[in-house]
C-alpha cells in the first residue's frame, strides 16, 4: 500500500473557477442558496430568469463539484453535486471546489472538508473574521494542509463512508414515507370522516401540558443532557450540540418537567412547532420546551403528535405565535389548543392502526444513531490513515 503525501488543498482543487454574469446564455437558472442545503441534503431549489436573479447568484457548478458554505455556521451547509443541470448556480455564500481528478477523489475531499476537526477549525477562523457576518475567504480553504493516500485508496475510503451515508439517507427517506402514511390515515379518520357529534376539547382537558425549566444550570463534563428548543430538529434531538448538567440539577428540573416515554416535546421559542415523539425511556432534562404529558394517556399520544403536525396544528402555531425579536408560543396557548375529541374507543382503534408505522420509525431511528456513530468513529480514523483499507480499482 502506498505512502500518504501532504498537499495544500489548493494543489488538488480549484476554487470558484466558474462564475456567470448577465451575459450567461441560459435565460433560466436553477439556483441554490446556503439556507437550502443542510449537511449534504438539498431541501429546495429556486428558479429565476437570469435578469431577475439575486446578485449573489454567480457561481456555476458542474458534476462532482463540492459546494461549501463560507458563512458560519459552516458545518450546516455543504454538499457534493452529482449530474447537475448545465444552468445550476449557487450563491456567493458558497465556495465551489473542483477537484483535479488525476490527483484527488472529490468524495474523499468532501469527507475531509466535513470532518469535525476541519469544520471546527474553519468555524474558528470565520469567527475571527472582520466582516459583518462570520465568514471565510477562499484562500483559507485552499491553504489548508491535507494528507492523502493514492487515488485508488482515496476512492476506497470514500466508498466505505459513502455506503454508510447512503444507508442513513435511505432510513431517513423510509421514515418520511411512514410519517406521510400515518398523516394520511389521520386525515382520513379525523378530517374526512369526522363526526358532527364529537366534543370540542382543549389539550389540557385530556392531559397535562407543562414546559421545561427557565433556569440556566451550569454545564458539566459528565451528567445528563439539557435539551432546549434549539436542539429539536426535524430529524430528532441534536445531542451533539447540547451540554450536560449535574445530577442535582437534573433531579431538580425533573420535579416539574420530567419527560417520560410517550410524551411529546414541542419547540415553543425560536423555530416554532418542531415536534418530537418520545418513544424510548429518556435520560435528559428540558429547558424552554413545551411538554405534552401524553404518557398520562398513551392511546392519545400518536393522535396528538399527528394533530400537531396536521394543517390544523400548523394553523394553531401560526395564529398563536407572538414576539417581535424572537417568536414564541405561550404555555397557556398550548394548553388551550382546541380540537374535536373522537372518544376513547376510536382513539384506541386508531392507535392500533398506526402503531406499526411508529414502531418501524423508532427501529429506523435506532439504526440511524448506530450507523451515525459508526460513521463518525470511522471518518477521522480513515481520513488520517490510522485505519487503512485495500486500494480499490479505479473505474
């Protein structure tokens, strides 16, 4: 197996090599801004007539280019582009890196740039910038040192990490389909086939609604995680960016807001309406998070979760939002959320129908956490050469 060699990243890539101006021949462009991509997953494109496109829509992207946010937080916005349209353009908030294919594998470079050490370093440099927003200049990226093996071994390393990412992505997509099926059943049972005689109730008529602590316990190296609204994500709870608190603080917080299996968490400050259904036995405390104690009536939990995600729930969130600097929803509003209560018999029947979907989602999430830990453990070892792989054949 070959020796690893050290390069400057700029020796293996060119950065921002292709830009467009108003004379670009395509009238329509497919445009991506930094807010539309998170950790390699593109959420949405925008389409513009070039004459009306934002002035920051300048950088043309081709196959196997890496797009990487130069505006902090860097770790949130990046991706490797496969088979883009000829008119695919990103904003100037991205650096676009094109690899020299005779020296470097694009996916290997992508994994280097998204490794924790590199992301943390670039975030630190961005924080020290003098611009209005923490950001990077392209030379900061191209001046970084990188240690690489032979091209075949680069491809083998990228293939291993890519197979883990593909499996994780597949499980996330399965979960979206399963949630969509459960939401369809909810709409059929409780919207399309709703009965006139169902009683109007508030959530607090059925279960208790609480919130997490308003205190700010000190971080500790060991203990229990403290989860806030900012740690609730569409894909689950972000433990990586949460800190730990002491056992005494954990016990104190849980006297008023203990989270149990079958409870529902709700982000009530900042990004409103992110919802997490607790399907395992939790070992964390919460701060500034709405807590629906649906564990008090487990057959109500899945109904409530889908109610909060339904158009009725989304309208409630929109109408209940308050605050100018930072949006919030009050605890009183959560308690007073009104809906048609279908009765215990129908709730139990619905619960039986949708439980297999939730169990599969829970199983998938368990696999996702396992695979993510494996990927995060392997990535630095593979990228440093601590763990070696057989050289693959160039295709």
